[in-house]
C-alpha cells in the first residue's frame, strides 16, 4: 500500500514541505506587519487629507516625484500633493508661532506708546485750557478752538502725519495775537472790531515780525519738535517692524523648498516610518535653504533694533516727551505775560504797520515801557504764571521701568531672523543622536555638509537649491535699510544719546513714595519732612519747593514788578492733584497689560 505522496524512505520531500509552509507564513505575517495602517492614521491625525487616499498595503513601482525609493511604498501621487500643501501650512504655522511673541511685543508697545502720547496730549491740552479759562477769561472762549487745533496737529504729527510742529505752533500764536492785542494789551478794543476783519488779518501777518510774545513761541517750538520728533520716529519704527514681521509670516515658498520639506517630514511615512525624526544637520540645511531670503534680513534688523533702543532713550531718557508737553502751559503763560509787559511798544508798532490807532481807547491801561522781559522770571511771577508742576516722580519712574522692560524683551530678538531656522529645528522636531532620518534612509548621523545662513551660503546646500532671492523679502530688506538710513540722517546724534539706566526704576520701597534720583527731577528732603514734596527748577536754576496739589511755593517769592498784568490768579482746575495721579494710574495700568 502506498503511504502517501512522501514515503518514509524519502525524507527530503517532508523537509521541502515544511520549508515552504514557513516561507508562506513569514510572507503572510510580513505583509500584514508592513501594511499602511499607521501611515493612514498619521495622515488623518495631522490633517493632511482624506484617509481614503492612503492605500491599504504598500505598492511597488508607484509613480512618485519626491519620495522615490526602490522598495514598496504607502504613498501615491495624490498623497504627495496633499503632503506638499500640508508641509507649507505647517511650516508657515511654525514660523508664525515663533514670531508671534515678537509681533505681539511690537504691536502691544506701539499701542501703548500711542496711548501714552494721547494721554499726555489730552492732559496738556486740558492744562492749557484751564489756564486760559481761569486766568485769561477775556480771550479763552475765542482761543479754545485754536488750542484744539494745536493739539490736534500735534496728535497727527505723533501718529506719523505730514505735519510740522514748528508751523503748528507759529500758526497757534498767529491766531492768538489778535485776541491778545484787543483783549489784553488794549482791552475794550474788541468792541470796535469783528473777527475776520482786516485788522485781524494784519495782526496775524505781522505777528512774527512784531514778536509780541518774545522768545517763548520759538523756545516752545524747539522743545516740542525735539521731544515729539523722537516719539514720532519711534511710532514709525514700530509700524515698520510690524510690516517686516507681516511680510515674513506670509512669505512664499519655492518649489525646491517645498520638495525639501516634504522629503524631510513625510517621505519617511511612505516606508511606514511615521515616528522617525529628521537629523538636526539635515533639518538645518532644509530650513536655511527655505529661509535664505528671510535670513538676509538679519543685518538690517539688528541695525533696526539698535535704532529702536536709541529712539526710546532719546524720547524717554530724561522724560523729555512728558516734560515738553507739560511745559506748553508755562510757555503760553509766559508769552501772554510778555505781551502785556510790552504792550505800549507792541501797540506803537502795530499802529505804524496796520494803520489803526488804538490810543483813544478809554479802557486801555498800557503797561510801563520801562519794564523788560529780563525782570520777569519764574521766581517773580504770580503763582499761576510759574512753570507747571512736573509729573509725580512715582509715575515717571514706572513709565521708565515699563520702557526698560520693552528694551529688555527687544534684546531677545536682535538675531531673530538668523536664529529662525535653528528655532524651527529644535525640540521634539528633530533628534541629534542615532537613528534619525536623512531624507533617504534611517542613519546613525547626518554626514552632509551643514551650510550657514543667507543666500551666499546656499550655493553649497546639498538639500535645497536656492535659485534666486525672494522678491517680496528683497523689497522688505531694501525698505528696512532705507528706513534705517533715513532715521540716522534725521537724528545724526542719536547714538550719542545717554542711556538712562541710572534713572529710577519705578519700584517703590516701603515707607517711600518715590524711587528716582536727582536726574529724574526729584530730590530727597533729608530732614524727615513730607516725602511727597518735590522741586520745580526755574529757568534761572533757582529751585522753588512746592506742596503737592498746590501752585503756591513754600516760600514767598520776590514781588513781581509794579505793573498791572492779567495772570495773577491761580487756575482753579489745577488745584486738583488727584486728576494727574488718576491719569497716569490709568496709563500705567494700560502698560502693565503688555
């Protein structure tokens, strides 16, 4: 009888059958293990595209353009297209995530600086209006529209509009002269004149030649132009920085870049290796190739951040912007006093030029022509004519502290554009040890040459071919360089501005209401008396101590000249010190949000 196909004497037949069975089992198990299930899961989780685009099992001889290799692949041409869209989206998102903090820093402080400017303008405008209403009531109603126009022009200037500070101030005093001439110098004359008359026009035209307000308009224009100029340029600089960041975040990517990114991020998925990470050197080459034009912004950006620091020093070094705006009231007050003290001389000149005699005005009370402006000093003026009370030192210190904080954060981003490729290639995105992805296979370490930043270095890049600079970023670079050059030309001594690290930090120690030194304008009493008092320094360098909330000096000042002038009564609205504190409390609260 037969014992089957493999008789016992022929043992080789049994061995062949067993081997065939084992090979079949291995093939079945291997095919199941090398399915595309994990690839499909990653495809879906990373929102690359619809999961039905991923095949169930690997295929051979797949017509791929980027992820080519000899073995079976879980990728298709449709998947490669989805990978290209996904990798562009993911890379731009990563760039935006790293640049978000810098953009937020610039945007937030741009808003904060503009808010500070507007608070100061509003306060200074109200301060000047209260002076006119309380002390020069005969001209206040007609002068208030001129005050509004002046501060509106200053606001536009700080926001970057094509407005001249000097022209705005001279226009303000031109419009003020007819009111002062007919109501203060020659009171009662206004009843014989109408607004818009030939006399008004003549007075406006000759104001700068007659010089009825002395040196005060020119001094005021010089101080405001200097202080506001740095603030305006700082605002323009922050806007320029935002434009640079916006262009960087939405930069286009070349086809070569996209191919390199797909090869680095997703080609390993085609082989079922969804967890392998790129080698660090390989990632740097790809990212530096993709961001070659972005890296070209490094040098102009470093120069830009340096100018930003210097502009902040120029604006805030000694509180020049705050003090210049708060000094408007004092300059206008002194200008009006000067006009009254020189009334007869001004009247005589106007009579000759405009041809209208005012000497028959019964209500006119000319001042003595012998009195000269040199006798009118800050110490000899009535209380309302003295320089305006400076800002409380604690608020100035806190503003200085917030500005320092801005510069401290800015230091972190001086090399942002050069460091961006490294930031994108750090953390969990790459590995620097064995078993990393080299773009073609799993290796122990990347052996390619790692190139540097910039267009020139990309000639040696083995991973991404950089054929030409990005035209949009080339334009951004040129515009940034031009802005830096114009800023330097406009402020040639900008780099010579003294840093203000020595100023008060704004931190208030226990038992003290201020934390600033002499350069902040505050002096310690040293005698245990009222620690909240501070010092006003007159134009002649003589200090007059003042109590908080009062325009009256501690000591009785020398008597003013024996002439009758308007402006000797203090402004009622300025006798409310809490208004200043509340104003800057709101301002500092706004700053703390950033």
